[in-house]
């Protein structure tokens, strides 16, 4: 359905989609409060008004808006209505930072000329980046496989070298408004600090995080500036583990996922923000929380083992620094309703590991869930 800003404003004054009621969730008041504190896929309290009449969730110390996978078909210089509407709405939520988990343009095709690739980035700048930056909002990005894939051929050469060249050139002329700690290899991998949070961005535009980057990530996360921050967040395009249908196979998830996850856990990283699988899932593996950002653009997908219809999403993240807790409010950008906790699977099992919904622990699983096995997609 086409988006309508007036409908969004009207919906903001209701409790449509809110999952904070104990009656709705079938929980007593104490259980409902604890579940929302742990997961908070919906606001912890009643919505509070934001500028221009838009109602937003209860604000934390720091507010992020996380978007991902905005592109359309190969070579496209246009964006879906949900994308353009979201860009106009971003200031109403008053975020401290906008994060894009990759796939801002639609490259990764050897049929595209340099002019076509450049035109895509020019269109992204005109329709996405410039409107966001004109409002004064900082914009953090990680490159996706359609932006600048790091996939290499057997000789070690980048298969999509043109994409990487044009992306590098484009971002060398932009100022995203970030407080960099290390930008020597921006936009491929870099670190910055905003609002007492340390962010590390690595190049997960293919299934391999290079040895060089692993060493850099370890050193960066162990640094004084990272460890003295009140929270650490890592951003990359591909996830550690599969959450979406059709993406549960090699090449669509990070290689050596457990090893990389343990690297982040060693340095007390709170959350890994990723995209690529085109479905929203607030997950947890080990001690690391995972924000799988749904697609805002074309090609949304369904969860593994689910028959639910795919939706375009956008997530508002509110952070309480002293307790290092996060609250997610995720909008279905087609209906503009809030995604309810009970809509989200409790457990997703992929070929290399599994993720629980982040409000759950292993002790919460049923025997059937504990024994659930995954069949690798071909």
C-alpha cells in the first residue's frame, strides 16, 4: 500500500501494535515489565510526542535509527516509497545517529558501467544522504555486497573492483558527521565515538572478514578509548548466523562466525548490527546481542521456518547508558504499525548456529525447540 504521512501522524496517537500491555501478552505486570526491559521490541512506556506531531517511543539517553538494504533492482537510481518516506520522517524521531547496515545502491553486477555505478551513488546522495545530513543528523554506514562487495576470485582480486573503486571515491567526498577514532580505511572499515558509545565498522560485504581486519578489530576494541566508552557496538552487513529464508547457506553468512563472535564477546561488545537477510530479528547468541535490520527497500524476506508475509521495516533503538540496555521499536513501513514481540520467532536455527530472541535464554526453550535441527539450503 502507498505510504501516507498523514496516516503515520494519526497512527502515532494510538497504541496500535504496542506490546507493553500485560493483557495483550498474557503476562502478569511484573513479567510484562521484565520482558519489555529485556527485549523491548515495543516501547517500554506509552509513546511520547516528538516534533511535528509524530509520536515516538519513550526516549533513552541515546537514540539511534537503524535502516538497511534500501536498494532496488540492479542499476536502479530510484527507491521505493517506503525508503523516501522514511527519510522524510527521520528527523521527527530526533535520533542522535542514523545507522545504515548496508546496500545503499544496487551494484554487484558486472554488466554495469562505471557511469551507471556512479549514477546510483549520485542518486543515493540526492535522495537519501543529503536530506538526512541537511537536518544535521550524523550518518554511519557499513558497505553492503551491492555497494562494494569484498568477494575475491581465486587469484585474490576483487570480483567487483569497480564497485569498490566508485564507492571509495564517492565517500571520500562526503562528510557523514562522525567523530572518528580511526578513519584510515574509511569507508571500508573504521571506528568512531558518539555520545559515549564506541562504534566499530568492519567490511562484512562478503562472507570473509580478512585477517588484517580481524587484527585491527581486536586492537581497536581493546584500546583505551573503546574500553572506557559506556557501550561498544559493531556494525557490518552480513550476519554471523542465518535468520531469513533463502539466506541460510554459505556465502550469505560470515565465515568463522563463532570465532568472530567470541572476538566481540572478549571485548564486551553489546550489539552487532547487520543487514543482508532482509528480515528484522532481535537476536542473541552467547553473550552478544544481534540486531538483524530488515530491508527498507526491495526484496524483504520471511524468517526461517515461517510462513508470514515479508515486510519493510525501520528500527528505533533507545539506549540507557548506565545500565547498558537497549529498547527496540520497529515499524512495519507498509502499514506503519509497530512489530509486536509475539510476532517474532522465539528461536532461529541456521546451518552454522542458532539465535534466540533476545528476551529468552536457553532455559526458556521447550524440549522440542532445544532439539530443533536445521537443514542446509542448497
